[in-house]
C-alpha cells in the first residue's frame, strides 16, 4: 500500500451529546496497512470514535482525515470505509453471494460483475463454493466471515470492525480472530478494531489504543502495553495485575532495586527515582512455595481450571491474585505460603 491511502488522522476531535462530553479531545494517527485496536471498558469512547470515523456521528469540533482527505462533514456513503458489525447484519432472505454483492450492486455495478467480485471475496475468506447458501445454513464464524467479505469487496481504504466477535463462543472467537488477523496481514488493508476484550486486542493488533473517559490512556504495541503499563488502570485492564506499594532503594544502569513484601527485586527503572512507588505484578509472575518466607501469605481460595490453578492469597499487602500454570495439585485453602517473583511481569508504574 503506497502513499496516504488508508491513513487515518484525528485532529483535536471533540464529541458532545448535549451537556455530556463523550470525547474531550482526540489526536490519533493510524498508518496505512496498520491494524489499530481501540480498547477500553464500556463508556470509554471507543465506539463513539469508530462511529465518527464511519460517518455515523459528526464531531462537535476538530477534523477527521482519511487518505489525506478531510471527511469530517462527509456522509457515511462517501467516506470509502466499510464496517463489520457485531450483529453481522446479513439479509436472511438473500444467499451468501447476494449478501456479499449487495453493496456493489447498490453502488451501480452490473449484477454479473458484482457476483463475480462476490465469489472472489468469499474465496478470500475461505468460503469458496458457499455463495448459494442462506446465512442460516452457516455457522456463526462463517457468517462473520461473510460480513468481512461483504466489506472487503468494496475495496475500502479502511475496514472498521465493531466488536466483531462478541456473538461467538470462546473457541470460535479464537479461530475467527486469527483468520481476521491473517487476512489483514495478507491483504495489507488498514483496519480499526473496537473491543472491550483485552485478550482479543493483544492477539490481533499492531497497536492498541486504550481509552478511558474519552481520552487515550496509553497506546503502543501489545507487548509494550503488557510489559510497561503507564498506570494502575492500564496494568489492571491489560493482564489483570496486582498493584503493590514498594520502595525504590536504588537505581543503576536502567535497573531499579525495589523492596516489596520483605523481598528485594530488580526491575526496569523506567525513569524511577529512589523513594515510595508502586509495582504492577502480573498474576503469573508470582511464585508460591508451601511454608514460611520473607513474603508470607495464606491461600484464601484455589480454583483448578485444567491447565492452570488460580489462587487468591491473603498477605500483609492485601489479597493477591495468582495464576500457577505449573501446579499439578492445588495448594489447600488455608495453607501458609512464601511468595516470590519471576523475572518477567513486573513493572514500576506512575
């Protein structure tokens, strides 16, 4: 993909609904061919942002550019974007091929040409030969792929996906999100993906934009956000971290030595200075050893989930959530344990 085709820019975008300000001010740039996920809890502004990009909502202030063109006041049908809805929005009385061709035919393309393009679109998403079926004859995952094919045949600059997997069961979600990601990488189109599911965002994204109260709380690659959360909100929202008070004792060569729970632990300094701080600790970064230790705890609850055990552990620093993927047998409720830390999964936060 060359030039600015597929590039998206929000410049000082503000959105108000009466006296309520949903988006105070948004500045965001998306590169051509990039898959960016807008992630956050309900009411954070991610869907409003997507709807403004789609032309379904008009900004109160600021500009939106697609491919270098100002589209802020353009209607949805003139924006060169396609949207995949969580409800699929397929016509039940039309065949799969008719559903995929519908947008092309509505835009004036001859029926034969549109049907040919529809078959190519179905082939792209792995549904070759299924054009004659009705949507009701397909699985949920196949229906979602039809919705993606219908959007792609329009050859939009940007593909918008609004909670596209929310109606699928867990196993199917994993498969379809992989298919969407592989398709996006193979074809190189720009995509803006909205979800509240942090695992989904980590799996599909080039970049994740975490939103809170209509603002960008942090953005970066999945690994950057997981390994280096900028705040307690990010640490808890992406990866469900425990946040513990600690003391930065010294900083040297980019590494800080922190004292926490009776233990001393080296962690990336992240511009920290000696003094009180907070340490985000991933659930799988905590080790448990039966018996006493410098950082002592007691098993409050244990849940065996097949490939791992989840614990709630009472400590002097509060109740901690611990995930152990190596346990053969769960530790007994009430057992005394010594807590330790693994090298990865610890981050000082502001």
